[in-house]
C-alpha cells in the first residue's frame, strides 16, 4: 500500500509536474509573504502537525506496524515522526 502525503493541491500542478502557486516550501521561509499572507511559525507548525496527524490516521486505519520513507526533505518532521511511530507500535 502506498500513500503520498503533501500540502500541495494537485489541481495546481502543470503538465510537467511544477507547482504553479506561489507557496512556501521550508521552515527557512517563515516571515516571507506568499499570496499576500506572511508565513508564521504557527502556520508552519500547523502544517507539520497535519503531516503527523495524517500519518497517524493511516497507521490506525490500516493497523500498520512499520513505515518506509522513500523521500525525505525535512529533518524536523523526521524527529517528530519517530515519536509518532513509537506511539503507534505501543
């Protein structure tokens, strides 16, 4: 079973896969403005929480015992995922 968890709406992808909306991509962009809205730490952490919540729902729904991450771009989230993973195995 495979899942792709992303904050990017697929409706806004070009034929070549590029995302066509001006949006933030990393923690380093906190304080910058995207589509007229300044990215705050709270907004960033809220999105990170959404990722973790999604992973937790998948684990619970499908009674997962392990996970394989193929691509990883954010070490902050990886540290949080390890905690969620341990909670799911208990």
